[in-house]
């Protein structure tokens, strides 16, 4: 058991985020080399140490099982014992009109080589390879942030946590029902949070403190403290950008032509599950902003914010209503109104 620090890292790669100073359990697990940070609050601080041990053991066991399933999916010669990951990948590839794909391993290898050689790859060859991957129904999945999102969703299901409360049918340990007050999982640019009631929402609330963050400049960013799944792709974050020669590109690849997104926007997406939020976020990066928002508006249960390279903001019709459903009531505090310049 330890106190949650005033600043929390790893929510957006190397970016820092302010966290509330609350007494909570905190520990870190690893998904290969990627840290998965777990925070929680217990109704009785004395029980936090015991709960930390139980949660660590349970989540580590689940990660080991889920990792084995994913590894099977990432190997074409094997068949996964759980087809859910593959089905979800293919579903969103179709639904996004191939603006999202889990099958970009060969393209990602080309861009990795380009970063090493500091020379852009051949665009015609990438376009041809992208076409082959789209037509190859047997192409293996490759690890990516969508895999991490899928892991988050499965852990939430196993714990029996959802937006409305505890799912007693799924709950592994009944004593958690009386002990657990709030719970948060963070991995890379993704977050899942659950709170038993409003008093635990302080653990869910995050405010960007990174001066270079695209989204930090928007007052709306501080209100994205939601129990729903949250995915952020900030092009100011080094984990999402790359510099090859004189060119600065996004690391998000457009599956339709194999080229890394140019003049890529930053996006913030919330959805009922992490996989959906991540798939939509990646698709929004490669779609033109107006088309991206029109497409996002057609999706049920998705809210999105897109900030293009010029700082122009595009939001889905339900974005601001969603924000008002949290503890934030519009863009003002203590009855001080905001001003549009």
C-alpha cells in the first residue's frame, strides 16, 4: 500500500498528468514491456494492503491467460482458443472502411526500418503491400495498442466492473463488493475507471499537466474524467510520432495505402469499451477531420474530439453533453463564465 503521488506518468506515453492526492492502493503489472498501472480506493484503508495482494495475484493470472490467447492470434500457424480478438479486429476493419486494421505487421516493419535508416520507404511498394494485406483474409494479427485495449476490456469483465456498478454474476471475490470504492486501470494512452459512487470519482479525474500536449490547451481536456473507456492519441506525444530525415509523421499507419499519417490530428475518444475507443481513435487519425467526425457521429455510444494540425477543433454531436454528465458543468468554475474570442 502506498499513497498516490501528486503527478502520475504513463497515461500518455511520457506525458505527465496530475492526479488527486488520495489514499489508495497502487501497483504496476507488465504486459510484455508495457506497464499496466492499477490504482484503487478501499472503503477502509486498513484493508488496502490485503486487497492489493489479492488484486495483484488475480490480475497477473488473468494477464498471463490473455497474453497466451493473443500470442496465438499473432501467429498465423496457430488458432486462438478465443476468437474474440480476431473477430473484433475484423469487425472494426470493415466498419471503418479499412481506416483501422490489426494486420499491419509487415507495414510496421517497413517503417521501423525507415526509422533506423532515416530514409522514407518506397511509397509505391507500401501501397502494394497494403493492398495485399487487405485482401489476405489469413494475415496474422500483430501487437498494437488495440491489443492492450482488448486486455483492459477482458480484465474489466473478469473483475465484474461496469459503468452502472458491480456485476455480481461476474464478481470473483464477493468481499470486494463491500471493500472496493473506486478502481482505475491505465496502460499507455488508455484508461478504464470505475467508481462505486460519486465520492470515489476523485480517483478517476485526471488533468493534463504537459505543456506540450495538444489537448492540454483545451479546457475540455480536463473534463474527460469519465467511467467510460478513454483513449487519447496526442501527436505531441513521442510514442505517437516519428521523425525520418526532415519529415515528421505520425506512427499511426493508414491501412489503405500503408503510409504513416501526415499532418495527423490529435484525438480523444470515449466509448463503452476500450477496444472500440482505440479502434475509433486510430481510424479518426487517418480520416480527414470533417469525414472523421461525420463517421464518428454515425457510431452508437461513441464520443470524439479531433484537433487538427492547425488547432481547429472538431467534436461529435454528443461530446459536450457527455462532458456535462461528469462533475463538470460547462466551461466555467465557481460561477465564472468563459469567453469565446
